[in-house]
C-alpha cells in the first residue's frame, strides 16, 4: 500500500514558499529601508529586479532537493519546446500586442491625442536600462524569476486529479499576493493604491494566475508562455504612451481571464 503523498507535498510547498519569501524579502529589505527613509538613489531599485528571482531560486532548490538533477533537467528540457514557442508567440506576444495597440488607438481617438509609441519599454523606475534593456530585464527577472516558481512549481504541485483546474489556479493567488507585500512600502505605484485599487490589483492577480496557468497547460508544462506574457503585460501596463491605456488594457486582460475561467469552470473534474 502506497504512503499518502499529501504530507510530503505540503512540506515541499511550505519549503518553497518560505524560501521564496525569505530570498525576495531579504534582497528587497535594503531598498525598502532606503525608500522609507526618503532615499532616492536609483541603484537601490535594482534590488527590486534581483529580489524577483526569489520564486525561481526557491523552486529550483526544492526541485533539486526532492528530485535531483534528473528533475531539474526535465524542467529545463521541457521549456523551449515547439508547442511552448508556438503558444508563447500566439497567446503571450501577438494577442496582447494586438490588444494593446487597439486599446491605445481607441483611447487616443477618444481623447484626440497622438500616441507616443516611442515610450513603450521606457519606465521611470529604471531609466538607465533603456528600452531593450528593460524588456530583457523584465523577461528574465519578472517573467522567468516569478513564473518558474508560481507556475513551474507551485501550480502543478497544488494540482489534484479530482479537483477543478480553476480551483488550483486560484489557490496560487493568495500566496502570490502575500509575496508582493513589501512592495507596498517601496514602489510608488503600490503605495498610491487605495482600497479600490488594491481590490483591482487582487482581481488582476486572479486573472493573471488563470491565464498563465492556462498557457502553461497549453504548452504541456512549459513556463515559457507564462514568463513571456508576464513580461509583455508589465511592459504594456507601464508604458506612458500619452493616453490612459491602462484601464482599457486591464479590461481586455480581465475579460480574457474571465472567458478562460468560465470555460474551465464548466469542465468537470477528471
């Protein structure tokens, strides 16, 4: 008779989450302390990027600890597959780009302004990186750094055969949200949130969790599409193109997530 795997699974999840929080929060701590003290040295902001690797590092440590090099090789080998690249190009790059361009043009027409397309990829938090540097950094630190942990390890580890996929996707959200907590003390966009903004942010995390998990499943377990979508949406939502595109783009992404969630809810658990 096989032993019940659930206690071991819970221990793996706990180890991953403690490592993810400990790594990210420790790296972010000097930056947050500087921000709280009124510091403006932009070099501290680089810790935001570095700390975002916490979930990835935690996942690799736990996977290596429990599955050894074989499991790590399986994770790496299953990332750059043909299905993963195809899903990433269509759903993580092409579709969001079309939605962004349509949103910008619609808002520009409504406001009678001319879009600043040259501002895409330029963010005030990292002015020294430049456009290409920020896009590359976003893919590596935010995309890969987070998604290897949340969708590469946590989501499949939470999966249960007789439970709806949507339930597993949403179970990631509170853990993902809590990981962001220190950013509310350092990042201007987080600090500016009121109650309504915080609720909207949580809903965006729920939608993002559904979409990135859905993409991971479509890519047969590869986190490449999830990482690309994460990075692409970060670039588009932070793009100051001269029109208030964030609300329109947010509505499109939320609606996309709702459509996917409804489809998954209607599926019976296997």
